[in-house]
């Protein structure tokens, strides 16, 4: 069997794992759609490569407003690798206690908000503390993790808790321990991670489920769509109106920041 065939076979296993979570995906979509129908947002966060799942949800083609993508460049700016803004610093910072609270200090969070926090290991400090902060504010949290990897990993949180300890709903990417899935003769370390495969499947399953609920709730999502599908004029109209809606939603997160402190 070629290594490509091996990767595709293991990816099919991941698809099977996602398929078994349809009820959990549905429950998460219920929470998220409720926030959007109340004109609030779903806060999205992922440090490191988990940032990819944030951007997969919004904004991109086939997605719609209703989400607050919390992307800290200090935790996810990877392309320089070394030197200033390098990977060593990012990996250090994602285990810095107190940073999560400083991030959320920027937003007016309400109980009508919800949150999706992505972390394969579920063991780094910032994602854990972010979930902990959301729970203090009575915000429902959905954790997207790689369960097998999480189970075999040691938390860096001061009290040993993991992301799932602060989650109301847990979604599993189905990736193996260590994430990489393919062993090659002559190498003692596997290559080709699987968490992105599972993560993208979960994100887009959620996106479709949320959209269906919004339509049933009387809110037609403004989906970023290609001109090849809807024509150039409609495509521009959708992009502009979607971005405007996002701006109005995000503006509401700043209106009362710091009041009452």
C-alpha cells in the first residue's frame, strides 16, 4: 500500500469518527445558532495551527457572519519559523498564565454568547484559561480536541485541568496520539497529521447545521459566494453585506467594554 493510500485510509477512519458524532455536532449547532439568532456571536479561538480552524469557520467562501474570530498573531504567526516572531516564542506564549484574561478583557461578553475553542491536545494554558474565563461569564463552551492525543498528554495548566474540564460539549477530530498518522520504513517518527482533516470536517458540518437552523429561525445567512455560482453582482452584494453585518456584530462587543469595572 502506498503512503498516500495509507493516509487516505486513515482519513476515512477519521470520517467514520466524525459520523458517529452527529448528535454532538447537532447539540453544538443548537447553541451556536441560538447566539446568532439573538444577534450575538460565537467566539472562535485556536492557538498555533488550530488557528486554521478559526479561519475555516469565518471568513471564507461558503461561510457567513455570526462569529468572532479571536486570532492572536503572537500565538499563531508561523511562517517566519525562527528569529523575531518565531515559533519558539509562540509555543512559549501559548503556555503563559494570565494571557487569556487579557485577551478577553477586550470584549463585552454576555451570557447569550457562545464559544468554540480548538486545541488538539487540550493541554496548553491559553486555550484552557480562555475556556475557564468564558465559563466564569456563564458562556457555553464547545471544545474541539483530538481525544486520543488529549488523553495521553499532560496538562500545562497549574492545577492539571484540561480544556475539556471547562467544556459543555466536546468534539473529537479522531486524530491519533501525536497527530501524525503515517510511519515510513527507516524513520522512527511518523508524518502527515490528521487533526486538520477531522477539524475541517467538524467545522463545516457545524457550519451547515448552523445555517439550517438560522433559516428555520427566520434569518437567511449572508453567505460569501463565488461569482461563478451567483453571478458577479450578487457576489459583490453578498460580500459587502456580510462584512457590514460582521462589523455591526463586532461593534456590539466593544460598546460596553470596561463599564462597571
